[in-house]
């Protein structure tokens, strides 16, 4: 079953946020940051939106 596009976007944002939180605590955050960027690109999150998520999750 396919989700509504708005739900897909919300889900992608939640995944990106979770990965950014994990990256902040990781010794080597590079793989987590790459995964977050990949999810953002797959779901069409704009660069500004990804940047906003990064700022939103900064410690």
C-alpha cells in the first residue's frame, strides 16, 4: 500500500532528524550524514529544508 505523498515527506523528515541526532553523538558521523542526505534527495527535500532540519536538531 502506497502512502500519501505528504505522509512520505513527513516520514522522510523524521528519518533525517533521527539520523542527524545519531550523527551528533557518533564518533564518526560521516556514514550517518550521508544516509540523511540520501534520504533527503530520494524524497525531494530541498537543500534549504535539509539545512533547516540540521539546524533544528543541532545540540
